């Protein structure tokens, strides 16, 4: 995760009602939670999936 996305994520966690990426966080969290609850989930993939989804929803693209 690049520094800009990391700072956006920290802002969402510290000030959820004031952050502009709050919706991106919620969408990424819900999808990650669904994946984590599936039978085929791999524990090591969960944080990477969240990171990529958050970046995708916040910027419109993923690296």
C-alpha cells in the first residue's frame, strides 16, 4: 500500500465520520469479511485482499 492510501486508511480509522474514504472502507471491509468467512479463505490472503479492495474503491483502480 502506498503512503497516500495508508494515510487515507488511518484517517478513516481515526475519524470515521469525517473521512472522505469511509464508504470505500465499509465496502472493502464487508467484502473482506465475506471472503474470510468462506470455506476457501486463506488467512494470509485476507489483509492483502482488504488492502487491494480499499485502494480500488478509494481510487477506482488497483496496482
